[in-house]
C-alpha cells in the first residue's frame, strides 16, 4: 500500500508540492489530474525518490518506496529506450538488475498480453511505431512484477485509436497482475473511464480526491467542476457519463 | 549575479589552496632526503650527520607534513616566499629579476603573434575557402605542430649560425630578444590565426547580418560594428589559453636561448633541488594564471550576463 | 571514428615495426665514424658517438609514439572515470571532482609536467607520471558535461529505476554516447603527449640516454649544430609530422561530429 503523508517539495523558494496526502492499495487505480504546472510530474518524481521531499514521508508498506522497486511508464515512449540498444536488452534491464538474465516464460506472457509480436524485441526503438514503443515501455515496467506502477501521461504521445487500445491493455494487465497504479494525466475522460479514484491537483495542492463515478456526477469543489465541464465541452466525457 | 560572483571567488580560493597543497605534497614526497640534498648543494660534499640534522631542524623538515606546510603557507600569504635552501638568500628579489626578463619576452612574443595572426586572419576570411584562406589554415596547422624548442633551434641555425645576422645566446643587448620573441610569437600566431579565423566566420554567420544588409547598411560598417565585436568574445577566451601557451613557451625558449628569466630560473632550481625556489615559481605562476582566468570570467559577466561560467 | 581507428593502427605499427626496419643497432657506438654525413651506409648520417641516426629515429618511435599512446590512454581512463563520477555521484561528488579538475587546470600543464618530472628525478616512470597527472582534466570536463546532459534522458532514468548499479549504467548508457567526443579530445592529448615527451627529453628530464628518444636526440644534436646542422633536423621533423597527422585527424573527426549534430538538429 502506497502512503503519501503530508509531503511538501520546494524548488528554490517556490513550493511545487504542498501538504500532499494520499494512499493507494494493490489492484487500485488512482488518476491524478490537473493543469500543466500543477505539480503532477513532481509528484511522480517524489514518489520514485528522484525528487527529494522537504517535508513528510512517502512509503510502501511502511518501508521507503524504492525498496519495492516501483516502475514508471513515460510520456515519450521512444526516449525511454537507449537508441543504441535492442528493445530486448532495454526491456530486460529490471530483471538483469535482480540477477535474472533471462525469463522467456514471463516475456512470452507479457508479449501475449500486450499484443507485441516477439520479433519486435530485436529492433531498435526508432524502428518501431510510437504505439509499439509505448507497449514496450509497459512491458519493461511490468516485467519484474512491481507492486506499484506509475504512468506519466502514458497516452498523450499516441493517436486516438492507439490511445484507446493502449488504455484497454493497461487495464487488462492490471486485472491480471494486480499492481497498484497511479496515472498522471490531463485527459479526464481517460481518468474517469479507467481509474477508481480521481485526485485533482491544483497549484501544488490536492483540491479533492473523489471516486471517479461520483466525480463525473458531482465534483466536490468548484475547480473540479470547472475541469469536468471543460471536459464535457470537449466531448471527452460522453463515453463515460 | 552577486551569488555567482561570490561562487567564482570561492572557487578561485579553493583552486589556489589546492595548488599550494599539491605542490607542497609533491616536494615533500620527492625522492631522497631533502636535508641531505640541501647539504649537498651547499657544501658540494657529504657532510657529517650532525650537520645534516641541523639543516633538517633549521628547514623545519623534522616537524611533519602539516606543521611544515603551515610554516610555508603562513608567510606566503603575507608575500614572503622564503629563502633559497642553497644560498640562504631571499627568493623574492631573484624572482623579481627573473620576471623583469620574462615579462618583456612574453609581451614581445604576444605582439609578434598578434601582428602576424590578425592581418592573416582578416585576409584569409575575405574569401573563405579561397587559396589564401587555405594557405593560412595550412600554415596555422603546421605551426601548431612545431614544438617551440625545435623552432628555436632552427631559427638559431639559420639566423645566428648560418647567416650570422642576429645574436642567439644570453640577453646582453636588446637584439638578443628578437629570436626568442620570434620563436614564441610564431607559435602564438599559429593558434591565434585559427581561433580568429573561425571566430570571424562564425560572427559572419549570425542571422542578424542579412537584415542589416537588406536595410542598406554598408558592408564595411557591418564588419566593424557587428562582426568584429562578435569575434572578440572568443578572443577573450583565447588570452587565457595563450597565457598558458606563453608560459610553457617561455620555459623552453629561455632554456634554448640561455636567457635568464622565470623559465630558466625554474629549470635551474629543479636541477639544484632548491625547493623553495621551485615552490615560489609554481605559486607565482598559479596566482597569475588563476587571476587572469578570473578576470576573463568577470569580463564574460560584463559582456554577456547570460554566460554564467565558461564551459571548456 | 574510422579515421581515428586508422590513426591508432598506423601509429602503433610505426612503434612496433619501426625498430625492426632499423638498419643498425641504435645504441652501437662507432667512434671512427662519428658525425658522418648522410651516405648509403648511414642514410641520415651518424651522431656524435657514431650511432646511426635513422636507426635511432626508428627506435625512437617506440618511445615517442608508444609512450605517448600509453600516457594519453591512461589519461583517458582517469578523466572519464572522474567525469562520470562527477556527473553521476550527486552534487557533492561533482563539486569535489570539479574543484580538483580546476586545480590541475590552474596551471600550464607542460610547466607542471616539467616540475613533477624534474622533482621526481629523471626517468621513464616519472615522465609517464608527470604527463598523466597533467593530462586527464580535459577528458573529465567533457565526460562530465555530456554525462550531466544524459542524466535526465528517459532511458537513464529507467535504468536507475530498474535498479542497475551506477557502474553498469555508466558502461552501457553513458560510455557509448561519450566515445566520439572523447576520441576528439584523445587526438589532441595524444599529440600533446608526443610534444610533452620530447620537450621533457630535450630538457633532460625524460627518457634517459642511451635510449633513443626524439627530444633527447635533439638535445644531443644541439651541441653539434655548427658542424652537422642536418642532424638536428630529423628528430624535430619526426615530431612535427606525427603531431600534424594526429591534429588533422582530430580536426576531421570534430568536423564530422559537428556535421552529424547539425543533421540531427535539422531533421
């Protein structure tokens, strides 16, 4: 269980995160939504330990988060892979770090689940499509069975059709693997359709955390309502509501 | 701005302390008993053990590394470079005499370098890629590959031995400076030409220039007001590099031409194992070098506040 | 990169095969034929002790080129490690490594090498030490600069999250990107080492007689400048040709890299 307990992060004199508290259990999905600059990426960095917290604690089952080796799926799928290496080598890195040099069965299961043709693994990141590269990113994130997976705008580099497909695959994998997933996104439609809860981040503070169905019906704050109405206006929420 | 300037001064202080420490550590760990070396240099024979012990105590060598370091650095900060371990005389006056020879030589070398490289670079960039340009680049490449000591010997061979036009060894008359200055200057010219040339070409490439041309500003005015100042920024950097080149060149040139000066002072001190003198030259060079680089950084701040510090 | 490879091969071949091509023993003293002019027997003449200058030049390649290669490669290793420690080791390590680098850069490196080699006493060991200690800083600066620019790349972050050790990350994710730039620095430092070895030899602080080294040969030849001026030409010419070839290779490599970067920028 991920526990973020009254966390604040400062950069210079500017507070980028203030008094953030949330928790997330296995098999649950929390979507963090908000405008750009609200502190979404900093939150991910803080959870992963890449950005130091000035106040508060972040733990997984009462131990520092890095001990559970959380995984990250990045926004730009191609830049997440070393262009000089085959995708297979990159994808295997989390296992290699644990001393496992090959696990064909696991790789097979994941390739099947993520609909990746196994021969794509021998290509370079520039030789596959963006959608394929993103599925490779998810494959790498899941290969070592992490209990916690963070998604940083996982769909925003993809086209509409691929977005839907990828979102569905992520949900399916979560159902099979049971990891806790925290999705940072600005796409309220995606959040509402796939997350259990929605956390609204505004200027470094959490405005509200609401179950996603309830959020679509009645956001608890004025800012939440503004966000929801804007999404409605764009047609992003129609398929959910 | 003030923070980064403070940082700059802090770094300079750290670097100077590091240099002093490294130098002292090197000499402290030099092979052989330093007391014996001093005794040998003074009396040209192996003295009895009591005398060596006396020298050791007198030079503070028995106190251990840190006390000895403090005993050296303390007076140094006040400008006291200590005494020669061989003659017992103060190092500073001898250092001043040496500098009075090296200073003019370095300036003359730099002038020769500028006199050759500036016109050459300007001529070469008239028609980039033309035969003049290619000749200049080729000359500069060859010049950069010629070691100063060989060039010096060739010049002696030609002008002093074969032609007999110029004096070579020593520093008795003003004419004695010509060959050493030429040796230094040709080396400086080689590297300066390259840097000036690419500086001018880069400045011409700036995208604001076509705008001026369209507005009908005369080419000569563009060159004067925009191209030359742009080429000046790398030149500031170059002076830091050229200073290193000059100091290295001076060591070799003074040895070749048997000229008194900092370089031959250093080499003689090393050969005599007169460590206080060696330390003095090293510290002086480091202070000079670091000061010039600090000045360059300050000029950068003034020229372009965006540049926080230079990247090498 | 290919040109640098070819350069390495040529220089190493010269250092390895050169001595085999020598027609005479480079240390064979032959007083009756001292200071002979060039002739079919002694193609470049003999020196003050009657030793064949051509043979000494060819054997000298082993010292001048071989040692310079060794020195520049040791410097490359030290500098790269220092630079990567600075880039990967956090703020404190970075500050410390960069101040050490600054300290070593705060001094004209050849002057420092003269002091170190001179104080430690003439000999090949102190020559190598002196030129290595003063010849690693540029690599460190370049490695750190590129390293810092890489540390926020997606794949480096992913490797860190995966739990790979810094050593493995350095080997597979940093080093391949560093190599082209380090190769350019290396050509410059290789040329510098050749110049440094012969300069120290010329000052009498380097390789010791009777070993034939180009700088030491020049020192010997200088005394007989009046009687046999040609003797002084050869060792210097050998240095100039080698340094020029290396510098031109380095320039070509740098231009090629810049062009590659330009193409990437516009694409």
